């Protein structure tokens, strides 16, 4: 997944200067495989990934203690050149072993994301404060468990047919 940003040098004054930096996000732990080549992200996975990106852009970003070092790392261009310009996130992101379940990771995300940011609603039309977002995440998490069990029962061609757009359960597919 590639995200290109125009305002790296903070011309608007809303974010910190990020020119000369690349944010690597290892999204492999998120979502689930719908076949051998395609991963489908849940809405909560997308919110976690976008939250990591927005925290990286923010003026309050702290490279050393942001709490998600297992999933991302901000790297200077010089380090990328030293590693022969290889752009695989796993080269730059050091993993520490964890025995946390998905529920524990989600809980950790909600605790760490206490900056008071506003989050987009499921349908992308509303904005609401974090306390309402937490309630929505819990609802989504329950829907995803239900959706995952239904997806396991569906034949593969039905999963692929629904994976190219937003489904009734709120999943979004990236190919």
C-alpha cells in the first residue's frame, strides 16, 4: 500500500515537517486473506492504519514511544539508501514477540489513541468524537466476528465477488 502526501514540508502549518522521511507500515497482521493473493481489511484495521499515518503526520509524533513500533517505523532517506533502496517494510520494522490477542491489540490501540482526534463514521459521512468511535469499534468488532464466520462458510467465488467493494458488513477490499 502506498500513500503519497503533497504537504510533507508543512506549508499549511497544520502538521510537522516530514520531508526526507518515509513511513513504513507493515499491514500484514491486519485483515484476512480471501485467497492466496488478496487481503481484505476490516473497517477497524483501516482505522488503525489511518490513525498510525495521522499520528505520524501530527506535530506531537514521537518516534521513540508511539506504542505501535511492531507495525510501523519512520525512516530517514539516508537509511533507505544504505539498505540499497529496498522498500520492504519488514526490513525496517523490528518485531517484538507478543502474545496479545486481536482483542488485546484493539484495546491497546483505543487506549493509545487518546489524543481526542475525530474519527470518520462507518459510512464516511459523519464525524464524531473518540468516545463514540470506541462504541462503533466495539460494534464493528462484533460484526466482523460474525462476518468472518460467514465468510468461512461461503464458497470462494462468493467471497471474491463481494470483495471488490464495500459490503453490507462494512468491509473494504484493497487489491
